[in-house]
């Protein structure tokens, strides 16, 4: 029987540097982005319920706001487990800073896990299976699934083409006249396989380079 090959992960700074070297060789645009941004930081969150809940909390928020709400959530939901969250009242979750929509999503996720969704087992599954399982939970869309694959499972070839910061950074790096759509960015990123996850980390670092984003937005 053919043995299934495990997905490559970005576990160390050395893994990140290996990916950067490969991307520099194959893409002059990312080579230029790397020269401006330098090596991107290795960003990892805990996998499982806690990591996915943190992603849901941070949807459409600034990093600072997301971190503040997550800290309050950790105090409110102790321990941070699906069973505990289901026992917490809506009033308490609102007090931690959650919107009604995020409360619904976290409750749906908790119920799915209690009902049999095994995130530990899913961590070993192919990316398309992880994506399908997560997006079957009400309130968890493609962006959240992609970010979970990138930050919690550290998949080297995962990519969040629907992320606005990645779209803006890619538009800047490639000298495009407009920010690429999700579908357009997926097509562009095909050239970056099997290191699309490293490309995402690099583009997020490039997005933070002073003046890069502002110049692009000003000219589009």
C-alpha cells in the first residue's frame, strides 16, 4: 500500500529561510520584496480549538484589538475548551468583546467538536480536507480556514488569497495597476508552489514596510 506523504510544515527559522531561498530563485518580484522586508518572522499559534477560536476572534480586527479581546476571552473561558465555552452565557462573551456573529461561530465550532469534529486528526489531513471540514462549520469561511492552515498547522504550501493585506502586498511587489482579486492571486501564487506559505509570510512582512502599501493605494 502506498504510504501517504506528510505535508511539509514551516517549523523553524531554517525552514523559513529554505523557502525564501527557493522563492528568490524562482520569482524576481519576491526577491525584491525580500530585499525590502528581510526575513519574515516565524508566526505560530497553538493548533486545535484554542488556535481556531483565536482566529475567529481576530476576524476583521486590528492585531491590537484582536489581542485585547483574546486576553479577555482567556479569562472568561477557563479552561479554553469547547465544553467550557458552551457553558458561558452570551452576556459574559459580550463582556469579553465578542460580536453576536463571532459568538454564533464559536458556539457552532464548539458544538461541532463535541459532536465529533476531531481537529487533532484533521491536522494530519490533506489541505483540501482541512479546508472542507472547517468551512462546513457555520461562520468559518475560506479565510479562517486558510489562516488556520498557515499559522496553526504551519503548512508550507498553504495560502490565504482572500486576505486583503496579501492582495495589496502582491499588487505592490508585482507592479500591478490594481489589487488582485482572490482568484487572480491564487493564479499568481501557483508559481510559488511548494512554498506559498512562505510567500504569504514574506508578503505580510513586505506589507508592513513603510511607504510600500501607501504608495500602491495612492496610485490605484
